[in-house]
C-alpha cells in the first residue's frame, strides 16, 4: 500500500475544496430559501386575489341593494363563483395550513351567501318584511366572509414577513459562518503552507548574507523537503567549490611567493655552505671550540631553512576547516617570511602586537588572509614606504558603547560582514603608506573577479576570498583609504568564549 505523503499542493487543493463545499452549501441553502419564498409569494397572491374577490362581492352587493340593477347582481354572483373557484383549485394546498378550517367555513358561507342572493333577486321590486330580513341576513353573511378572508390575508402576510425576516437572519448567519470559515481555512493554510515557506525564506536570507549553513525546515511537505534537499545539495557543492577556489588562489599565490621564499632560503644555505667550506679546508687547523661553533651555526641555519620549508608546506596543504588558538605575533612573523625575499630595501614592516594576544582561527586560512593583505600593501607601497601591523583587544565598555561604535565607524570606506560592537574581539590593523584606493574602486574591492591589474596579472579573487574567510570565522573586515596617503584594513575577530 502506498504511503500518503503531505504536500503543499494537496493542502491548497483541500482548502480549495473546503471553500467550494462551503460556497455550494450556502448556494443550495439560498436557492431552497428563495424557492420557498417564491411559493409563499405565489400563495400570497392567491390569498390576495381571494380577499380582493370578497371585497368586490361586498361592493356589488351594496350596489344591488341600493339600485337593484341586474348588472350588479351578475357581477356579485360572478365574484362569488370566482372566490369559490379559487378555493376549489387550491384546496390541496390549503390542507397543510392551520387556516384550513376557516377556509372550509368560508366555502360553506359562500355557498349559503350565493343561495341567499339568488333568493333575494327573486324578490326584486317588492318591499316586504321577508325581503328586509333577507337583506340583513345577506349583509351578515357577507361581513362574515370578508372577515374570514381578511383574517386569512393578515395571517399569511404576517407569516410571509416572519419567514422573510428569518431568511434574512439565516443569510446573515451564513455569511458570518462563511467569513469565519474562510478566515479559519486561511489561518490553517497559513500555518500549514506559509509557515514552512516563511522559515525557508528566513534561511535563504541567512544564506544570502553569507552564512552557508545547512537548511533545516520542520516540514513534511514534499515540495519543501525537495527544495530543502536541493538547497542543501547546492550548499554542499558551493562549499566544495569555494574550498577549491581558496586552494586555487592559494596555489596561485605560491607562484609569486616562491622567488621570495627561494631568496629567504638562500641566506641559511649560504651560511651553511660557508661554515662547511671552513671546516673542509681548515679542519685540522681549527680548534675544537671553533669547530663546535661552526657546527652549531650549521644546525641553527638548517633549522631556519626547515622552518621556512615547513611553513610553506603547511600553507600550501589543503586541510579541513579547524579552529585553534594561535599566537598572533608569531603567525605574522611566520607569514612575513614568505615575502621577505621580495621586500625592497627602503620598505619597513613594523609589527606592534603583544605576545599575549591570541586568536581562535584556522591557521592556514587566516594566514592566507594576512598574506594577501600584506602582499597588496607591499605592491601599493612599491619601492619606499612603511607597513604597520597592529593588534589589540577590543573590550566592550557598556558605559561608552556609543563611543566605541563611533570609533569603529570611522572606517567609512567599505565594510563587509557582521562587525558587531556588542562583543569582545581582537582588532587587527594592516596599514600602509602607499598610493591609496580611489573611492570608485573602494566600493568594489570585495567583489569577486574585480581587479585593477592588467590581464593575466590578477584573478580578482584575493580580497573576495579574504572576505569569505573572515566571515567564515564569524568576523568582519573594513577598509579605509585615501588616495596618496595609504590604506588601512581592519579585521575584527571574535574572542574565543571560555
């Protein structure tokens, strides 16, 4: 047996069917009510016609008593027959009514009235006591007939009015019920359909902000599950591609670093070679103490070369993202080894970082950030200038929170990431005295594939990847620059919670 699986489509169709059922039910109820009203109105027309006939009977009766004209008598008898025909033709409908007995009495009275009028007509032209008594009797019977007809008409009119009022109230109740039903269905649909979509929208906003976290929506709807799975697959692919992109940029950076690293390796290798030459040529002439000193230098320079190679291998190796506590001063000194060979003689690098400042980060990735920024700074400085690297703990003082906020916002150029001023952080500044960045370029420097270098000399991914790595660490990066005076990058990384 196939297992039923919830879906938004089924929920919407269900809501549609419920709405249709309510609408059809209300329509049927309205149709039945209108048909009943129509029958009531038709019956009221019959009663009204009967009442009108009795009025005409009385009118021609009075005329005949006054003028004794045959035309008045004929009209009177004609309306009596008309009233009798109305009663006879609708007798089956009257049986269900509470006024049926009155109608039977009226029918008998009409027969009696007709007989009395014919008897009175035979006494035409005479002025006898019998005629006077007969006239009085006819008048009483006529009054009785019209009273019954009037009561029936009034009763039916009131009954029709009551039914119309009842129908009106039923329609109002039906409209209220339909409205409340529509609101209830809307609320249910909102909870069943809109809520998971809203949750999905909120997750998409977080993804758009750069938080590439797995989407988890509490919904069993087939469409939501499929969309969530598709997004999670896309995020996995995106994360994989991003890692490949970071690695590609890293390998591209290695090409430019190799000349500097080779130059840096040349110094310890030259020292090792010199010491070895002295030992080979003057081994017997050199005393034991000097030999020990030369061997110590060889060991020291070998360790220095090993550290350079180890740092290079560690930088180039692809690893999973893993945070650890890192001494910031030591990390910067190690990073500078990669570019020291390219450093012009009149360019000074000044590091002002206390030994107790540590960051909680992935060493390989954060080192790539620092290397990119230092390389950019050296390119901007060119042959002469200064590069300042500073770091300090940004401890929140809640009394001066507004001051701290303003202090941070002085970096007015371009800021990306969530640079919150509500948490303690490590602030790292990399400032140069180079050419600076024009305002029209400053707003685009973190965009992917944006570069001001010649074709083939830059991919435009350096600062984009810097931004991605910083945001991956839960931090942010801002830049302030003035043409001709230099550029300052501020990196803010959250302090590891104890």
